[in-house]
């Protein structure tokens, strides 16, 4: 099928080839450097740069946060059988290009603030960096943390909050629902639908997320935290967490 025919039908799910990934990276560099303001118009459907994955319409809706983006990609990819789906750089990078207007919106001056390339082009050589990707990251987090995950998924789809960096290599630590619930109760403001101010501070700050992970790791050596309720987990935390415990009341 020619690109023109597919364009008439609407955008279908595709993936970048190696040449397509290079073209996407170059396009990002061009926007970052100021020589372009948008991706090339044919990038998503150019048959020299992409290949069709499935006859599934790709029409990104406005995403309020990363959680909504994760739900959209989950539905889009449901039942799709691909080897190494989670690390398919061509697929996830193409999806980032398809959602580019939301991942890298135009500001009031008509410019885009392009972040690090790894946030748009999936680094398939490093599994721990998948969480940096602005599309694959939320999808992977929603699968690894199926509940009590809004501390990580409430942020704008165009951002990469530090709290995700802090937890991405330590997901095994919050493998139990009670630990995830404790983390969410301590550090997520349900009323404002965002992390509490200062939650992602440096480890020398009293009771921040980094300290929670450190303390839980220590407890996990001698206790079965997975068998506890979130109340019991929070009760175990030392005095440096008092501020966060109080705000949970």
C-alpha cells in the first residue's frame, strides 16, 4: 500500500526501521537546534522508514496525564503478538512520534522544548532506561504497578519527573500492593492529584521517597513486608517520616 492510500484511510500502527530511527533522531536534533519546528510530514508513514505492524487506527486523544497515556497504549496494543514488545525500539519510538504534539508541545512562541533523545527514542540496549521513554515508560510502569501508581503516572505526558528515575530500577521493592499503597498515601496528594511538595527530594532530606526505598530495603531483610497492611508498613517507619505520616492523616 502506498503512503498516500494509507493516509486516506487514517494512520495505522507502524514501527520505524533502523533508517527510520535515524531519521527521527535527526528530526529531534533539527527541532532542538532551531532549524525546524516540527517533524517531517511523511515521517510516520514513509515506507522507506517504517513498516506496518497491524491494521489498527492510531488516533491519540488528549491525555490528561501519564496514566491516561498508559491506558491508551494498553488498549491499542491489546492482543498484539510481537517478540520483545516491551523493548521494540522501532514501535515505541514510532508511537512517540505519533504522539509528538503532546509529548513535546509548541509553546506560546511557537517553539518546542525537545528533551533528551532517550525520552522519545527507546534505548533497547538498556532495559532500566525503558522507564525514561515517554510512551513505553508509562505503559511499563502501569504493568509493573497495576494499582496505587498515581505517584508515578499523574504527571504530564511531556515530563519525566525525578520520582520515576528514583523508583525505576527498584520496582521489585514495591512489588506488594501494601507497599505501593503506603508509598502513595505518604507522598501523593489525592486532592491535588500530584506528588506532595518535596517528596522527590535528595536522600538527605527527612523521609523523602529515596529514604522510603532505603528503609524498606533494610526492613525487607528481616521482615515479610508483603504480608503487612499499608497501616502496618507506615507504622514501622522511623521518626524522620513524621511529616509525611502526619500529612496522611
